[in-house]
C-alpha cells in the first residue's frame, strides 16, 4: 500500500497554490526555492489538511515542498511557478 503523499494544485501555479498534506498527520510544510531559501513555512494541524498559499510575489521557477511529519515521515514534491 502506497504512503499518502502531499498534493499540490494547480501545478504549474500562477497566483495561488493549494497544498493537501497527508491525512491524520501533523507536521511542518516548507517550500524552498532553487537556492535553498525558505519561501514558505507553516505548521499544519490534522484538521487543516488543505493550505492555500499566495505565490504572486514569487519568482518564476521550480520550488521544492518538504513535509516533515511529527511521526518522523518526510515527503517532498515539486512545484513550478509561472
């Protein structure tokens, strides 16, 4: 059985992106640019699985999302900003 992953849409993003974190999980969501700089970081609670993020001010390019669950699981996904 596959592990639940983080989901992102729309991808590529323009002005806003929605991120859905794994079910029944708490943790920290971090988004990094290609220079490794943190552009977004937020603690996520079980009841708030869907997170909306304003990306209007972000530079176009590739970003990496990291999920650090309190259970020790780490997941990643890519996000493209146009």
